[in-house]
C-alpha cells in the first residue's frame, strides 16, 4: 500500500508519526537551492576578484564548497533543512526520527553524484518510486528520510454554541473528528454541514439540527476555556 | 484526576521544558545552574504524561500539545552532540590509521587498481615511447611538455591567474571532487570506483612515462614528489571507500542488500573523510611547495620520499594501542 506516513517507535513508549515528502516537493526544494547557490556564486564571482588577489582560487574553493557542502552544512547545523527545503517545510531526519548526523548527511549528499545519473536525477527518481519511504540512493545508503516538518499545533477558533455533553463517551479519534468539523464549519454551507454532521447518529437528538449539535459538543470539549 | 487538575498540576513543568526547547543550541547545553540530567528526565516525564493523556482520553488539544513537546524533546535529545574538535583529533591520531588497517584488503586492492596501470604504463613508455599516442592527442602532449619544460619559469599546470592561491583553489575543486566521484561511483556495484581508479592510473602513468622518457626528470619528478604520497594514497583510499560500498551490494553476507549498504556506508564515509583530508593537504603542498622553482631537485625528491615513509609508518603504527584496547572488549 502506498503510505506516506511512517511511524517510528521511541524508547520512551510513544510513536513519532512522520509525514514523508515525495519527489515533487523535493525537486522544487532542490530548484530553490540551485537558484540560491547560483546567486551566491554570481555575487562572489563579481566581488571576489575586486577584493583580493588570487580571487580565482578562492572562487573555485567557494564553488567546491557550494557544490558539495552547502546541503551538509544546513542539514547538520540548521535543523535538517537547506533554505530550499525550509521553504517547502521539509527536513532531513535519520531513519529513527532523530536529527540527521554529520556522517549520514555527508553520505547522502556525496551520493547525489550517482542519483543524478544518467541525467537530471533519473536514478534518484526511480529509487524514490521503487524503494520504501521515497528514498533516493543516497538516502538508502545513509539511512535518512525526508519529511514534512509539522507546524506547531495551533488550533483554529470554533463557532460559539451552548456547550452540550455528548450522549455517549467518545474516544480520542472521535473527539478529534468533532473538533476538526467545528473548525471547518465556517467553510461549509449550512446544508452541507448538516449533511456531514448527520452521520454522527449516536450523538444526535431527534429534532435538533445536526451541525448545531456537533458544534455544541465541540464547545463542551473545549470546556469554555480559551484556546 | 480530571483533565483540568492534571493540566494544573503539570503546567509549570511543561512550560519549563518548552522554554528549554525554545532556547537556541548553545544555551541549551548550559541552562543556568541546571543539572544536565534534568532534561532527559523531564523528557521522559512528558512522554509519560502523553501516555496518561492518551489512556485517560483527555482532550485532543492536550494530547497534541504533549505529542509536540515529546517530539521536540526527542529531536533535541537524540541529536548528535559531543566535542567535534576532539573527534577530529582522535580520528587523525588513531581512528583513521586503525580504520585503514581494518580495511587493508580493500585499500590494497584500490592501490593495485591505481598503481598497476600507472607503473606499468611508465615502464611501457620507457621501452616504447611511441605508445603514448594511443593514449593522448598531440595537442595534449604538447601542453604537458610545455608545463614541465626545463626552461619554464613556473612549474606545473598553468592557468590564467597564476598565483599559488589560484592553483590551490583549482586543485581542491578538481582533485577532491575526483575523490568524491570515486566514492559515489562505488554505488554502481563498485564499477564506478574501479573505472576511476584505472582511468586515473592510466592518465597519470601516461604523463609521467612520457615526460620521463623525454628527460624532463628534474622538473616533472621534482614537481610531483612532494605531494605524490598525499594525493595518490588519498585517491586510493577514496577508491577503497567506493569499493566498500560496491562490495556491500555484491556480497551482502548475512544482511539484506539494503542493510548491508547502510552498514558499509558508515565505514566508507569515514574512509572518505581521511581521503578528502589527504587530498586537500596534497592541494596545499602542490600549490605552495611543489611549485617552488629555486629549490634543488634532490631536496624536493627527498621531502617526497620522507612523506611516503611517514605515511607508511602512520598507517602501520598509529593508534595501535587503541586497536589492542578494542580487541580486548
């Protein structure tokens, strides 16, 4: 089954849920990085020869570092993401969900040379489609994955309604679903909201509008507390 | 205990942990006057609270908040840490030579792949000088002859900007990149690494043999002697790193191919650190020492031989005490 979620158990007994990033997001991030690198190199090639003698040598060293160590430096010292990856909310992690190590980052970035073959990351793309977890060859060797960074969990406001205790006790997933419904309520037409809410039969009372009932239960869950 | 009581009881702890997570890297290490063991302890407490919140069916918001705290704690505590400088010194002092001894079969294979074509070609060209025309065009040969002609003012490859710094940059960009390509080429079942080894051996051998039979001995050998050990051994070790990866795919042993690749890569990348370091030093020596024109060729060749001898001693003996210690474990 194609699954973009990867669950990693931790020694502390909870599971990390990581959302894996596919080829398209990663290619776009790469393109952004390419532009940044080209811009830096252009700026250096204009300014360096002016500033110091032997600018050509420094320029080649800068080119070398940009080519091979630009991704490594950002992945190791800037939260696992190059500026391009950051722009698309991506980050590189180890297979175990921990931050990527220096060795793993060097491995995955030097092996780009093979992922690039025969042209335009063709091997890397095939590997991503065939291997588990969208890994290119460098990721396979280094034991790394590229995931979406979760945004900090800020919950949206929900429409106010008189709180109402649910008729049956709800588990976590069900409570989550009701809150999600309340948060998205504003984007639905009244009829559609009622239609969606009408599936929650055990919670509804005869005669009361379904959507309003679920909003009341959601307000009860929030307990009238500020968000 | 209901959810409100639970939150009230632990809110301060969570805020405390959160502010530690928000602190930038360096400040995390030295959170004023707090025992460093405090944070792992806090982290486990949060993981425990998360489990409790799940189990007691507390609200999704609380569960999400604890989940995010636990996740960030995991990221902060499981990251690589430690003294990078100490690790580098340890690697140069004992880790790298010990690693080279452990992987001696691969290293010797890579040395053979590089040196057999190299030395063989020199021998062939000394006996049959015209053989060089199978390997290089007349224009290329003229270029090399011009670089090392005894009448030259400066030695070695010449480019528009002839400062030593410019050459240093060029050698880094070109030679270290070749190391990286050897390493990466290993992923093609070792074929890429083998190709680069033999190809580089042939190219170097062709130039060396051709210039030697022309009699450019003091200029050519005087130029290459100083950095030869650094550069050739560095190239061979990066090739060995590629072979390590290739061999892991060909003969994975008791592991799956994927697992075998992952395990071998961890060793191979350490070989590559050493190789890239050596090649970088070679670039430095090549730019700032080998290109000096006014020194007697005997001195330059002697320095070259001393480097080779020092490398032999380094790879044979450095870090032996640590080998013994690790075997005793």
